[in-house]
């Protein structure tokens, strides 16, 4: 939901859609980093799991739905579901993005 909220704030402020999506990703990622640091754990973003990529996919869906004039609450629910599904599948199935040396 933090991704969607960040995008909503950006779009309502009149920011260009790709920048609003980036703001939403930063909102979610930085919130997760703060959470993990406060819990004295290594931030999840530094693991091999798919994290920001799921936020990007959900953010693109949300922005697309908003510009197709879908009601924002429905767009937010669908987009949050996309992010949750991608994250859940990546954790359950061990999906990870390739690493370069």
C-alpha cells in the first residue's frame, strides 16, 4: 500500500507519472529500510528477494488504471494485490533477479 500511497500523492501534486511511480517505489523501499533498521535487521532490499521490482509492477498498474479513469480505491486494491502476489510468489518459489559480478 505504501507504493500506491506514494504514487497517489505524486499524481495529486501534478508530478509526471513515471516520476510518481518512482516516488511510490522510494516510499515503499525506504519505509522497509527504516522498519528493518529499527528492528536491528539487515534491510530486506539488500537480500536476493524481489522487492522493488514488485513495487514497480504494481505502480505501473496503478498509474495505468488511474489514467484509464478507474476509481482510485479499486485501482489501489488491484495494484496492491499485484504487488502482494509478486512478493508472495517470489518468497515462496525463491525467485530472484540476476546478480552481476
